[in-house]
């Protein structure tokens, strides 16, 4: 279904969903560490840039990547990017994100996430 949409609509959806995932990761990190801010370092930027670029390229050309393939991409290319960035740039703090950045990143992708969940629910096998 996503491949039938125009390029601009697919790009908008993919960008909103990436913001949605990053927002959840920031929120989960803050909740697990019981803090109100997330420290961002060079290796964080390298990892998410590489994984996002490959995910966007794949989704815009072929359709959805899926969770399993996304994890494979993260391990295959994201992990070497993190190791290389730690070796070259160190692990110093670049900036901190406050907790309110997570909901701000979640909002653009929320309508797409709800629509995807409803679409999966209505096309599930055995549902009348």
C-alpha cells in the first residue's frame, strides 16, 4: 500500500516515523535511567544517522523494511559505525536532550502509527 503513494507522501511518512521511533527511544532511556534528560554523544549520532539513512533508502525504494530487517541493518552497519565513531571521535558529550523532547518527536508520527496499527488489525487473518 505504501509503494502506491507519491514520493513526497512516502518521504513525509518515513520522516515522521523516524521521529516517532527516536522519541520512543529517548523516552525509554529517560525512564530506564530515571532521569529527565538524555545525553547525546558522537556514537549516538553516528549510529542513528547510518541506520536512518539505510532505512529511509530501503523504505522509499522497496516498501517496508520490517522489524527483523531493521535489527539486522542496525547490527550490520550501525554497530561498525558506532565503533568507528568511538575510535575517531571519542565518547564525549555533544548535548543533552530534555525529557520534553520525546513527546515533541512522538507527535508527528502518532497519526501514522495509529493508522498502521488499525490497518494491521483490519487485515489480520481470522478477523471478521
